[in-house]
């Protein structure tokens, strides 16, 4: 069995898909659809190429006029569900892509299609070109969706309008000024669905990267409303907390002047790529009353040009009793991964308490033993 994600678009998938389409699409030709899919270059296509390729092949069996296609799309989805296909399966992302490709100039019908399709497979990526083309008109529609009876449609309102939605088309206007989406988040801040509330938090975190003052203002209003809004604010402030932003630290009462770090030690001052860095330290609350403590550490990685690049990792967040001392030991993996390349040389580790770097030490990262053989 293939381990490549692109191979979710397999012969078995297309065979079952074509059987379902044969029931829901008038004059559908299964043999021709399969032939159109498995072209000479199909094997070399990556995941997104296969997704687009499927949408293009499907279009040959649907009306050229998008308004006439919309009711057929609804029948297709109904039949897919009747045939026991799993909703929200990644392989069905070709359906939102179809709407994006062929419905972009037919706003009213595309909105209808996005609304029912997202209840089968998320349309968060497909809605982005509509935000760019139609601006406030599309934002207004998403405000309406934020009050929809379906949690999946409500989530589309928040997730699709995120200023910095990962892997999605950028919407520069929302990054520059996100105030138009705040009413959407306001409508959803107490949503019954956890996935919707998490989407709200992720949108706040996006906003915080460019407009921390907006998130700080929201935090002051939402905190204490409910445990759900408290969780949203905390998760939506994670980047500000990681960067030690003074405003959010003050919001959570995180001060560092009466917290001491002692006995800091890098237990593996020389570590090989593929092994673990190990370190330990003690933290003391120097006051006689309880204090909230957020503990983090930063690794200053050596880059290819010899400069250092800082990345922060959270250890814990806790309340220390008066004069309480805790001992902490941690390890950081330097196992080879696809998302980060390690370079041998002098690195640095620092300890961060409530946003303030308290102490730091150096260690040497050596080439992997296996590479040196």
C-alpha cells in the first residue's frame, strides 16, 4: 500500500467515485471519465495537481453554465453520502476547487454551492478567491454564515476569513485591516462547537501577528465571559505569549522580577545531530504569595550562513506557592526531520520565565556519528 498522500487518488477511489457519479450525473460515461483521469502524466502529478486534474475531468460531464451545475453538485454530494463515502475526506477537495474554478464569476450560485458543499468537505480554501474578488460583499455573506444552523458552515465563516490561513491563498486586505471580520468572531466566540471556537482562536492568533492591539482589546472584553472564551483568548494569544509581548503578559499577570532561576545546567554540552540535548534547572517563587509562572526555553539554531535563529518551546504554565521551588529537567531532540535542517556548530539555549530570558548557555552540535563513518 502506498504511503504517498497523493495516492489517495487511487484507481479504487476513482472506480467507486465513478459509480456514484453514474447515478447522480445525467449521461455520465464512467469509461471516458476513467480514461480522462489516467492520462500519461497522472503518475507524475502531485496531490494538488491531481485534485485540480479531477475537477477538470469532472467538468467535461457537467453543464458549462455554472448555474445549471449547482443542483447537480448537490445531487452528487447526496449520492456520495448515500454510497457511504466519508465526509471531510481530503480526496474530495476537488469539489471546492471546482466551485472556485468555475463559479468565481457567478457569485450568487457559487455562494449557494459553497454553503452546501462545505457541509460535506471544507471550502475554507475555495472561499479565498471570492474574498479577494468580492471583498465586503463576501465578508457580509460570511457574517450571515456565522449564524448558520450547521457548525461546518459557521466554521467556514471563521476559518475561511482567517488573515493568515496556512496553505491558502493570501487575502492582503484582511492582513492589512482585519476589523471587518471581528463581528464574525464575536458571533462565534461562545459557539457550541469546539472546532468552531478553535477556529476563532486561530483567527485571533493570525490577527495578533500584525495587530496585537486588536487582540489585546478583545482579550480585555472576552476574558471572564465564560470558560470557553477564556480558552479562546488564551489560545489566540499564544504567539504574543511566545514572543513575550508586554501587553499580554500584563493581561495574565505574568511578571518575572520575583522569580529566580538557579542551578541551570546543560547536561550534554556537546551533542550529535540525531541525539538529544539535555538540560536542567530550578525555579523559585521568591514571594510569600502565589505567582503564575510560564516557563519556556529557546534554542538559537545555527543557520547555513552562521547566524543564529531563535525558536521558543513551552515547558509549562503553573502557579507556584509562596517560596515554592521546583526542579525541572528537559530534553530537546536533534533528530533529523524534514521541516528543519541542522547545522553543526555553536548553539545557544536560554530559559524564559514569564516572557523574560533569565539565563542562557552554549552547547556544541556535532555532525551525526553515522555521517562521520
